[in-house]
C-alpha cells in the first residue's frame, strides 16, 4: 500500500459502504466524521482567481475535446493553457461544490450522497472553513455569481454568511432558466435579498461578472467564483443559439448544445472584461464541470425529462451520479499567461486539491481548516512537475464506494447482490474489462481501504431528509393510487 493510500485512509472517510444488506447499511450510517491532512503555501505572485464551473457538462461536449458543439472561448483558454485530462470531481453537484469549498471529501461531513433537495433543511456544516473565508482573510475580494446549492433553508448556510462579499444567483440546484424559479418559487438573490428579474440566467451571470470586474480595483486581489447553471436541465436557450445548430436533429441535443454555446459566449465576455480592466495577465482561470454529463434519467434532477439524454462523456463510461469515469472525470482546464505552460497536464487531480492550491498561491493559511484531503497540485497545473497525487477517493457511502490507487480502480457495489469491479485505467480508461478475478490481492487491499473510510464517514444527511419527507407525506388514498394507474373508473 502506498504512502498516499495510507494518508488518505488516515485522513478520513471516503465513499461507499461496504457491508451488504440492512445491517451493513445501518452500521455505515452510524459512522462518525473524519480528518485529513493540512496544506501550506508556496511562493508565487498573488493572482486574481476566476473559477468557472459548468453544471452537468459532458466530458466530450467541448470543442477542445473534439465536439461539434462550438466553444471557441474555452478552446482558446485550453490552447493557451493546460488541459487537465485526469481531473476528478464528485459524481453529483452538491458534493463537488462542497469539496471545492472545503478541500475535504464530502463523506467527512455527510454530503457524500445525492444533492440537497429543494425541500431539505440541511446544508454544508457551518463549522467547515471555506475557500472564500481563507482568501478573504488575506485581503481578497470574494464574489459568487451563479449557483450555490450548499444550503438554502437557513440563512446561516447562504454564501454571504460563508465568506463571500457578494452573491448573485440561485441558492438551490435546479431552476427555470428564464423564470428563475424552483417549484414555482423565485430562487434568485442579490446578496441576501430575493430579487425578481427578467432574462436568461446564463446571460445574466455573464453580464454581472463583467460588470463586477469592470468596477473592481485591480490592486485588490479578486476571487470570482462563476458557477453557471448550464447545461443542467431544463434544456432552455435563446432561439439565436438554437439556430446555430441546424444539423443537430435531436431537439434535446440541439438545446443542450445551444446552452453550452451561450455559456461559452459569456465566458468570452468575462475574459474580455479582465483584459479591458488590465487584470488578465495576472488572473488564474480554472474551468471544469461539477460532474459528468447526465446519461441516466435517475439523475436528471427534480423535473421530468422525456427522450434520449444528450450529453456525451466519451470515451468514458456512464455519467452523472455514478462512480464510473464518465461520472467523475470531467472536462477541465487552467490558464494563467506566463505562469502555466500550454499543453496537457495529465496528472491525477481532484477538486479537493483546489482549496490548498489556491490558498497557497494567495498566501493564505489554512490553520482554521479541518484536516484536508486535498494536496497542492500547482506544480502539475503549471507544468513544472507531475502531480503529487497517486490516488483518489471517488466516494464512499452506505451503498457503494470507489477508490483509485495508481492505475488501479476498485468500484464496490455494496447493495445486494454485492459486486466488486476492478479496472486498470492505464490500459482500460473506458472501464470495459473487469479484471477483479485476475487480481484478488489488489481487490482485497482496495476493499480494505474502502472499509476503513466507511468506518469513519459521517452519516449521509440525504437519507435522514429523504426518510423525513417520506414519513411526512400525505396519505395515499386508494382513489389516488387507482388514478395513477389509469383505473379510476373501475
């Protein structure tokens, strides 16, 4: 077992439960929370930071990965920066955003399962020290424009209460892109005040980011977290963007492509605003998706969807919500003129690495953080050395878990009937050939790693919320049940 492997195990919980059946499930849920290892800072200019997150973007659905979807602004950033071929996130939205903010795997504080539903009352624990707090402590101006999805039921969970000087956008995970509503309720805020505005959300985010940059004093370092809602369902876009794709016959794919192009246009406008303000040369830009594109209707979101899902994660298997590569290995790039060597930075990186990496570049200490899972990957981002990361914890929760050590990946489905899969990602990145039977010792070692993580993980908050919602649901009458079956006249 490598040192990296041991450190991750000691650092705290990761992803799937390991025990099959109800007894195993309850034992895992009773697990406690975790630790991890601290990070420090490295000498470098204090950059402005523009951190851009897409929502449910397919790995293959950007021009710099060969897509027919047009993303010229992202392509330019990729061509003049580093493309990150092995950049990992969590398999779903809330966990990835939590990992970015904390530098810690979400299994450590109960956000490893699902997302925070609209009706849930929980959020990212307020005793976690977040990235904007660290940057703010060393003089950065901090702003979130776009989607939060780390808690909405109490104001203590909101962005302005978690280290952001400014917030503009929705609190929950899925909104109508024009009405800015979730379940008929307006979810659109400027700072802590709900506002009602007209417009396509992607364009509003871009315009607000450009405005903020235009009014910013370049002498003050800026951290701008620009979290688009595109191309998450519902698939909606201005007709002008839809018209760019006359050759795409599938209506959902055409709308999906239009949403990505709209996002790319806004990214171009934000980069132009940096240039006009004289900030571009000293701005680190990071871009990636929060998870892979959606391939299963189970993970579409809270709204209904009919037809074939349009995202592509080729050449990787499956997509959002799963621990296969298509759900967790995402389109990503980093760009900083003169500081990042153009080309492919193919070392393994995880979104938890961003907090220690950015904090070090900013000169911020993380003494107030709980033990980190992230490591400083600046050497890999900049192209000076390979990534210091040898392994990844994809996730550990009561029903499943997956870990990577070197090129070996174990995916453990703990639900009955249990199943263990092992892949050599160097030879088989698409996970087509399970070699668990040929390598029992490797399987046993990685299963032990998953078990260690499961023993220390915090109980998933999603389960308690789902149970409460189910138990408090209104009575399902025979009439209602028959109506649902189309038999109400019998």
